[in-house]
C-alpha cells in the first residue's frame, strides 16, 4: 500500500488551489533530482493523479483525501492558464494563495468571473488577474467592469493585474477602477517585485524614509505628515497614479513625496514634476528578500 507523504499532500493542495500543475512544477515540491518523475507515476498508478499531456490533475480519491473537490477541464488552453496560477503559487512568498473557487464560494459569486485567485497579505485580499500578450479591448473592459462592481459591493478594493508584455500593460492603461490599490505588474517579473516589496526588511526600510507619517484616507497617497503626503508607486499602483493626476489638476494643496525604485524615477518625475521623488535601488529589495 502506498504511503502518502507530506510532499504528496503539498502537491495535492497545490493542484486543488490552482486546478492543475505541470510535471515540471511538481518537481519543485519534491527534493531529489528526477525523483518526482517516479513519484508522480506511482501516484498516477495508485489512482491519486490523472496525467493529461503535461498537466497533472486530482482524482476523486486525492481530492477526498484533502477534503476538496476536483476541477474539471475540457480544453488544454484552460489548463495552460491554470498552470500559470500554479506558477504564481509556487513562486510567491510572504503572501498566501486562495483559489478562485474558494473566493467565489465565500462571496456567492458565479463562475463568470475573470479574477484567477487571491493573494492574501496581512488580512488584505489582493484579487489577481492574468492578461494575455495582446488582450482585446472587450476583455480588458470586462475586467475593469468586474473591478468596479467588486469595489461597489465591498468585495475587492485591492487588486493586481499581471501583464506578460508591454502591449498588455498599455492595453490596460491607467484607470483606478474604483480600487484603493491596483498594481499593474509585468509577468512573471512582477512576482519578484511583490516578494521583495512585502519582505519585512524592505518594509522597515521604506518606513524609515517617512518618519512621523501616519496612514491617510486620501486616494492618491498612502501616508501623510503635517507638511506633505507620501505615495508609494514601487508596485506601479495605477489607482494611486490616477488619483494623483487628478489631485494635481484640481486641488493641489500640500506637497507630495513619491517613493519608487531608481528605474521608475524618470517616468514619475516627468508625469509628476511637482512631486518630490524618493527612490532606492531595486537591488535593495533583492538583498532584503534574502535577509
């Protein structure tokens, strides 16, 4: 009789969260070069996994073992999208991944939603979306409508858009979509940005730059002091960018300090010439992530 290991359970839970994973992704869970090939084959032989091409799926047997239900897919292109969710789950740190299915159940949503899951940090749900390389206007419009609806209903006000190309990032544009935070990030590089940003050492360093500041309810800023506002744009928060542009057009009453990376300094200096830019090297985040 096959003894199910902790790594096997981790694999089952990954697939339960993401729907599928690839054989290569399964290898990241098991130690030992090439060991996962034999282990996955054994799990398949014992009825715990189904292999469909390069994709692995749960069976009723493995789903029941972890108290979940199996996904059902008809098309490989759907499996490919869900394998990207597995990639996010395997590579994100300092954030928990919650499946689209669990969130839909929690909020009573139907299946016709575009978000792929939720990344949770400090009890904040970040609904995340995946764009294609050249998303259509209709698809982008549907995502924006969903974000606005979720915000109005109190479901989601913190979201992340992952874009695999500059074309995709441009197609989404800069619109707040009624979100408090809306990060537009390159994919997969954006995972590293998130890992580094939410690292404790990075957070401590950033806050050392703004002594005496307190959180603000202003939509264009994260913090404020008596003398100025502070806006974090390290994660390309387009909700803050959108609101900040409006602030400068309508009611510029107190100076703004923008905190960003060195590589972002030029673009934000041009877009907000009246703001003070405080930048720090991207390498600092990379170092902080290892500490």
